C-alpha cells in the first residue's frame, strides 16, 4: 500500500558439521524435562498464547520487514527483535484487553468512522494522508483512497484492515488511559501542604566526619549486620525474571599467516585479469567482497589510501593492489567530473502507445518526438510557461497536481539519474530532452548545488578472511578446551593454560540474545536456562558468528527477591560502610558530650563546617539533601542548637539549624493543580501498562521454541 507502507561464505568442514550437529542435538533437547505442552508459547492470566498464533504474527512482521527493506535475507538479530516486538505487543493486548473487557469498553463502528473520516481524525490518518505539495492533511485523499480500495490488490486491502485495527486499538487504549487519568484529583489542603514542603527551607551548618578513615580491620561483621542491610534494601535485590551468571572464554577466528599469504597470491592473480579486462565494472561485481557505488563519488567517502589514489590518478589509470584495513584493494578510474551533489527541477513527459504509462495514449514514438521538439522550442523561448504547459499536456500521472515537480534529488539516485546526468551541464531554467523508459521527458533545471570534483571507479575489494582450515583449527582448540576443563576449578586453570581471557556475564535473562557484547548468543542462553544444565557445568562449543565460545554456568537465581546467602559477597562493601557509619556515630556521640560548639566539634574530627539551604523535598546539591531520613528529622528541630548524630546512607551528620524560612502565603493553586494533573496524566500514559503487567500472571515459555 503506497500511502501507508513507505562472498564468499565458508563451507562447513566435517568437524564443524559434526560439532554443530551435536550442539543442535543437545540444544534441541534442553526443554525435554518440562511438563508444559509445547503447543503454547505462553499465557496471560490463564489465557494461552498458542505457538502457531505467535509464529504466524512473527512471519507477518518478517514479511513486512522484507517489503520495507527490499531484502529477502533477514539477519538473526532482526528476527530476534521481531519476535521480541510481537511478544510484547501480544502481552500488552491481552493484559489491557482483559481490563477493557471487564469494563465493557469498545470502539463502535460509528466511532471508528469518525476516527477515519470525521472532523477530528485519528493521528495515524493525519500522519499518512497528506497533500504531497503542502504537507498538510487532506480529507479528500482519504475518501479517494477508500473509494478505490475495492479495486486494489488483496495485499493492499489486507494492509488497510491492519491499519484500521491499529487505529481501533490505539483509540481503545487512549480511552482507557483517559478513564484512569480523569480519576485523579488533588484537594486544596494537599496542594497547600505540597507548597509548604517545596518552599519552606532551613539554613543549616553541618559537619560530616569521613567514616572512611575507620580501617576495615576495625569492622567485624555479623550475620545480623548482613540481615539488617538486606532487609532495608530488599527492593534492590528483586529479580523480575530468572537470571543466570556465566563465565566464558572466546576463541576468535582470525586469519593465519598462511591465510594472508594465500589471499595475497589470489589477489595477484586476480589483478592480472583485472588489468586486461574490457569491462571492469562487470568483473568487479562478480569478484568483489564489497559492492561499491558505481556512480560518481565525493572525495573522503572511501578508505583513506584508495580515496587518495583515485583522486590523484588520471582517467583509465589502474590502481595496483594494496592492503588497508584488513582488505586488499585494486581499482580503475572510469571517469572524473565536476558535479553537484543535488539538484531540483521538473519534467514534462510525452509518452507513446505500448509503454504502459497511459492506456489512452495512441501516438507513435515518431509523433511523440515531433511533439516534444515543438514543446522544447516553446519552452526555450518562455521557460515561465513550463508548469502551465506541463499540467495541461504531460502524460505523467501526477503532473496535473504537481506540475511535474522533481524535488531536490541527490547524485547517484538511479530513479532520476538520466535527469541528473543531463543537469550536470545545464544552467537554471535550461530545458533539455531526456529519453527514459517512460518516454521523452523535457527536463527543466531549477537549481543545483555547487560543483565538486568527483570520481567514478571500478573498485574490487578482497577481504582478508580466515580460511576453512583456520576455522577448523580454532574450533578444534575450543572443542579440546570444552572436553578437558569440565568443572569450575579446571575452567579457570584451562583459561590460563590456553592463553584465553575468562570473561563474566551476570544477570543474563531467559530471552536475551546477546551476552556481554556477544551477538547471536541465543543458543548459549538457552543452554544456561535448560533444566538439565547444572550449576558448575561446562557447555559444548557455541559458534557465534566467527567466535567460538565455551561457557560455565556459575549460578542461577529465580525470579523474586534474591536470597541473602547469594548476595553476601556483593553487599559486603556496603555493609562495611553501614557498620563504619554506626561506629562513627558512636564516636560523635562521645565527642558531643565534651562540646556544643560546631567549630570545635569539627576540629576534633579534622573536618570542615559546611552550609546548605535545604527544603523538605530535598532539592539541593549538598550531600545531606540526598539523605531523606535525615531531612525529615531536621524539620522538627529547634533552631540554634547542636543536634545529632544523624545516621544516613552516605555518612553521619551533626547539624545546627540557623534559620527557618517559612513558605510564602498562597491561596490560588490553579497552576499547581494543572501541573499536578499533567504529571499524573504522563504517569498514566507511561506507566499504566507496566503496573497492570506486574499484577498479571504471565507465563513465558519462549525459550522452549527459540
């Protein structure tokens, strides 16, 4: 739907085939121990999501991706992202759909009509149905499109139905959000309290002796200390879903010295043919590992060495092979020109019968040529009439509306290259006949950017890639590692002995596709979460696009709050700091018995006296302003007295409140009420689904399928 829808490869050697086959067998058996039927990929509040339904939507989205990109090849990463998107959409629709069903909310046919053709159409309609000249929404375009819908191909009608469905779903969600947001109301007494908390301030002096001077040796931690810190901070130890921790080693496949020698020899032989070939462009297209622009190229686009050689060499010069950025290059200069980067103009098309542009056209090619020549004579004499004549005579379908306008188009655009090539030697307001597959076009140049020197070249790139033998040798190294070092202690020893760096990956989730920068690591993640895989187990070799990886499952943590025994090592530094703050508070308590003077107190601890102005909401850059528990106590203190110690998360504080500045009197809270409602409205839009999702019972079995 036009309006809406806008080498070499290494063959697998026997050892690799066997290794991959074994890995596939193992991976395919990961979920064997589950009792969940494999027909469902998940469920929301007891409503199953069938694998066939899910996969069907994935395929629809992948097909849409192919149409949009024009590329039939979908990368593994793109497939993963599409599956994630489809899953999130299905979960969202089911979670919100349950709420809408209970509320009895829907979108009637009359309401949908208003969203599509009414006075205030949906934002999707406003976005896609615009006049190409003004860029403004045009309701006539919508009506014209709908009138012709029955005559369009089935795919277009299907796309329109999907578009309508998207409008309906968005409208439903908007109504639901409005229902929640309109329930918010802030009474005036609460607004007044909020005003006081934001504007009442304290001018304070305080001292916070550095607890870090207490040595670790003075701190003795008990189980009760760990438990106290853990209980206070449980919210930070929550896993929304299961996670695993992995150690792994990588065996990167890099070209060997022999690979480089062999490739250099191949390049030399290839260059011998390249020098003699009559059609270098065809030769390059058949042999280059990288496809280059076959049009005119600006300086600075290519790799540095190639760029310099091409622009300093004459036309027909052949650039001998040279190595740069892990590749060999050779080239031939096909042309040099002073050309603009872009231009704009207009065309007047005169076609003839048989070209399929306009079935009502009966003129022959000879008649079309005579008509075109006559028009050129008229337009050369009076270029100002170009738009007027184009709208009345041109055979191009949109000419009556846009006057044949060709908006700014770049050099290298194949669709308009005949016009660009003609415009290179033209001046503004010049007209010229350009023959295209549509007929004879009279091209009028309106404007073009300044000329630059450009070069056209046949460029052949031969990548320095590892050979099949190097892949085999690297895989053998990785396979030997996996077979020899089969427990955590041996894994560490083996990494040192094999000269590979052991890496760590924490918080790996069941549906992750990457692990600490390793792309397409899906099979590795599936292995880690599979029921048969045990903690301390070493994996088979995983082939991750030119990198062989062997992993060790170090730990597993279920969804929910992580148990304290798994966190002790991680939280120990924070628990020590908490203990040091307590010890410092004890020292401060003793010091305060000896003096009530803040400066003398600061001198005792070799600390400085800081000043700050703080509000109850803590909008201040000072450290003490980030201590919410301490701030709450400060606003209940009398003025002029040394108070403390106050224990916070970042230190211990002794404070003197010098002055209390009351909030200014205020009765009109209209603005505050409006801003509060706007903030609430934003929270509803951004967080409502997440809140509902947390309350929903969601089962996710995708790891059994992908």
